[in-house]
C-alpha cells in the first residue's frame, strides 16, 4: 500500500467521522427541542457551521494539510460554535428559546387557559 492511498483512506475516514459528528449535533438539537437549551444548541450548531464555512476560505487552514488537520479543524469549529452560543453572539438562541416557549405555551393551554393562549398568540403576532 503506497502513501497516497493510505492518505486517501485516512482522509475518507476523517470525513466520515466529521459527518457523523455533525449529524449527532443535529440529532441532539432536534431531539431536545422541548428543552430549555434548544436555542443554545441551535446557536452552537449554526456557529459551528459558520466557522467551518469561513475556514474554507483559508488556503491551508490553521493546521495545514496534514493527516490530522481535518480533525483538529473540526474540533476548533465546534469550540468556536459553542463559545458563540454561550456568549449569545448570533442572537438566534434567544429567538429559538422564545419561539419554543410560545409553542409549548399554546399547546399546553387547557380549556381554562384559552385566554392566556390567545393573549400569547396576539402578543407574538403584534411583534
């Protein structure tokens, strides 16, 4: 087995691992939509994707083009995304959290809570 085929094999495995990690992030964000932190998870995922796309504009990236560069770059992208979410840099987390709370409030309203549900809906429509 020559070096180039070995590098291709390793690169393929790294790509599969990165795709699996991204799919896992999507599943975690989608699976916990009713949790309080759904907005933060969405913002982290969006920040990770933004960092990854911005990094593509670099010639060699931060870690060069070696065999482990993709893994390190992915870890960096995830870290940047998490930090952006923790600081609320993008502002999408609070919007998602507010939307989930409104949807849960409307779905959880019983017969006695119709006026509250109607008021919540009217308030969100007037914004």
